[in-house]
């Protein structure tokens, strides 16, 4: 198969079913190899509805060879990352056949960029599956870099009461201690807003930890203590989340984790994680997810290291010179 024999054209509504079938076929192999991906994007009907809705206010490209669909890509302008206008492609909004040329995504992305004379936004963002090495390499070659990692890990009986070398005490907070947890949540966001992360600030702020984080079965909140003083927290919630490929069935997603400076490198993070994973297992869930900025070396080192998570999705971004944007 060569690029010379591939034909690229604009996607139409009539292409949606074929594109959905292509995605489902590729994703079936992914699901078989890694049970951490839920089986919620496994039918042409579900994926077709997503692609159709995205294409309705965006543009797409399909690639064909000898009349057979071998790839598709569709994106549109959205607002995210704390109010930033961007051109976005979900992980289900693009796919290539397993035997397609390794550079096909680059060819489709190039054609997609050329559908309009000038880009709508100065930020191009796409999510891709971590096992899609060919698309990842194409993105790097066209100027994208990793921004966010969605990770997951299985949880079993071995995570119950996992040993920790920390002297920190870990327990659920009391209602009276929630104000202190919210102060640490503000500290977490200050950390993410600072160098080297410089995460775009969210207009809505972070979580507000109220009594539902103590009482609701789908929410877990734990704090660490040293000499009677709270030194950190870690939380998780089971429920709908984006990206879609990690949404169903509801899987606990770690929503927050923070240690005061004096508690770092003391083993308190491992103690908090052990308590949280134990609660997840006791509640009957088999896995958990987390996301973190790649520009946060401390967080990335923890989640991909001792915490035992593996990458499932990468969010990658490419920033354009604003002089090229049509709305500049």
C-alpha cells in the first residue's frame, strides 16, 4: 500500500457509517489487548452518532484506496482548557486501518488544514490512544507535543491495605475538616498554575469538597495526618467523564491529590493512594483512572511510577503563530 494510491477528500454525512465501522474494528483489537478500556465505543451506532454530531459543525477528511475507506479525521472549533478557543479532535474522531500507511494521519491532517484558507484558532488539539504509535509519530512530526496523559490501572485484592513506609495517618476527614481540604485544593491549583506547569486557569476553579464527599458512595476522600495535623488529601469519583472511551461503565477517576511541602517525599502520597485504592476495591470497582499534565514532572513521575498507572490516552497540542489565524 502506498500513499500514491490513496485518495483524500472532504467527509460527508454519507461517510459516517463507514468511518464508525472502521473505528469499531480498530477499537475491538484494542479492547481485546487491554481490558482497562471500557466497552462503550464498541458499536457502529454509538460511534456513528458521535462522529455525525461532531461533523455537523466541523469538517472532516476521508482517505480511500481503490474505493475502500482506510482512514478518516474530523475536527471542529471548541472552547476548553480554561476558556481557550481551539480546533479539537476526539479520540473517536479519527482512525486509520491497521494496514494503512504509517504516514496517513499526517496526510489527512494536512488535507484537513487546507480545507479552509486560514485556521479558525491558534491551538490544534487532538486525543489519541496510547497504543497508536503511528498517529503519535505523525503528530510529533507535524509539530504537536504531549499535553495531558489519561492513565489507568487495574485494582485487585492485593491493593487492600497495601504496605507503606510512611508514618502518616490516613483516614476520612470529618465535616469540620472539609474547609482545610478546600484550602489544599486551592493550593493544588496554585501549584498547577505555577512553573513549570503553567496550566491554563479554569474559570470554574477546582472541586468544592462538601459533605457529599463523605456521604456519597460514589465519592471517596482521604486525608493524611502527621502529629495530628492534616498534611494532604486524595480523592476519586465514579461517574461519567470525558474522554468518551473511558466513560462507561462508571470507573473511579482520581480527581485531586495534594501534599503540603513538608509532607512530600515522606511516603504520605503512597499511604493516601493505598487507602483510596482499598476503598475502590471494597466498593466493587476493578480499575481506576487519572489524568495529569506532562509538564508536571513530579505528578507524572508518581502516577506512572509507584502509583502503577499506564498511559491510555494522550492529549497532544500544536500552537500556531496567531498571525495565521483567521480571527487574529
